[in-house]
C-alpha cells in the first residue's frame, strides 16, 4: 500500500506545483500578501490548482505510457514502469479533479470558471494540442497565464498590464526553453528519435527554437523593466514612511527597478541551462540549480523589501 501511495505521489508531480505559485502574484505585488483574507483565499486557490494539475498529470501518464517507455528518463515513471496500475491512476485522477473543482466552487464564481477553463485546457493539451508544434507552446503559456488571473479572481486584487505582459513573456520563454532543452537532451542519446518521445518535437528545428528563445528572453526583460519603471506604490512602506524626507531629490518612486538585475541574471542563467540540456523541467531546474534558486530567492526578498518595506 505504501508503494502505491508513493507511486501516486510521484505521478502527481508535486515539484510541478511550483507553477501554481503564480496564483500569489496579484497579492504579492498589490501589497496584500500579509492580508489574512487574501492570503487564505490564495492558499485554497493554490491547493485547488495543484489538485487539478495533478489530475491531468495522472491522465497524461496513462495515455503516454507507451511513448514514455522509449524516453531515457520518463521510462522510470510509475505508470510507464508498471508500478502504478492504469485503472487506479485514472480513478485517482478523477478524485483529484472533483476535489479541486469543489474547492474552487467554495471561493468565487469567477475563480471556479477559471478552474474549469484550466482543467479543460490541461486535458485538451494532453489529448490534442501537445501533438502540434507552436500550438503546444501556446497552450502551456495559456495555462501559466490562467494561474495568474485565477489569483486575481480568487482575491479581487489586480496586477498592472505591464506585469501581465511580463508574465506572458516569461511563460513563453519557459515553455520554449522546455522544448529546446528536450531537443538537446534527446539528440544526445543514440537511437532515440524526437517524434517517438513527443510528436511535436519533430517539427522544431534548433534554429527555430533558438530564435524563439532569444525573442521571448528579450521580451521578458523589456516588459518587466517597463513594469518596474511604471509601477505605482502599492502601499506605504514600513521602513521609510516619509519617503520625501528620505530621498527628496529622486523624482518618483522607482525602487522596484532594483529588482531588475535579479531578473536579468535569472534569464541568462536559465538560457545557459537550456543549452546544456538541463531545462526540460523548469521546476526541476529551479529546485536543483543553486545559482538560479538563489537568484529567485533574492528577487522575492527584494520585491518584499520594495513593496512592503520601502513602499514603492
């Protein structure tokens, strides 16, 4: 029984729940992170999306069991290796979906609609969209953006358009980087054909993915830079309450721009990992690469200091 539960947990891919932290974006940047009501709703929203995404991961591994057995790493997944029976995986997938939707319905109607849209998108990706080049990347990107706006729907707090564009660019960058890294990884194994592990990979060339990667790395940096420059103080800081006495000669509050170097280094580091074939799973890279993890932590700390400490 313990082995079955462990197999279910592995197939649910808890590491990928990191993607659902995007739900906290609205309350982080609007100064509501320490609001008990907003934070509580975001927690429940996060739990709901974790269940919904895991429901799809279980379903996906059931469908892809044959292909996964040809993949150098995916062949060790519980379903592909036979450790988790397919009927049980499908049953758990259904239970996760029902529970996730039940939690979503207990929040707001709008959030529930986002949750339904997210679940449909995830399952449609698994059944159809992942087989078509470009469409597969756009679908993954849409799922990222749905998480951000689901956070808005759950709490009622909204992000700026420039932050939304930065999130969109980052989602595209991560999705394309995932495909580029997959291609690099597959080509390093003799006898492994890209189309045997993922149908859409056969339609991507290295040059095309390199162009896409560079394009959205640039757009991520530019849109985030615009956001930091145009961002208005979300709240009064607790460190410098009287801003003008602290820095009377600085025209406006642009302290958020101090977070740009962390974003720039993060983009450059992730691109380096992509071309080393280590970016197939962004959440795995984030938790295993010390320089990138440290950068993300420093970025979060700097955002907290600017929004909640300085107040702008």
